[in-house]
C-alpha cells in the first residue's frame, strides 16, 4: 500500500521508495532509469527530493514513455 503520497500541482506524485514498493522494481533500478531519462521525475521547489508523477509512472510501466 502506498502511504504519504504527495500532491504536486494537483497531480499525485510518489517517491522512488513508494514506486519500488508498488511495482516490485528495485530502488537502484528505478534510479538508473531516472538517470537514463526513461522515467521522468520532478523536484519540488529547491528540494533535493525526487518525486515521480503517478501518471508518468503508470505510462512508464505500460511502456509508453519514449526516450528523449
């Protein structure tokens, strides 16, 4: 179950840890996908915190995110 979901600009966002728990993908794998540009993230304000928009994560899981 996903807890402490953040809301960014009226959209739901989850942490890398929450995405890992929800999908059974490892945190290092997800971080590598983020570095490779395959999974988009947002950094609210000047925060170092990385959040994944739920819509982007669902697209990623369905294979609908194209590489840039």
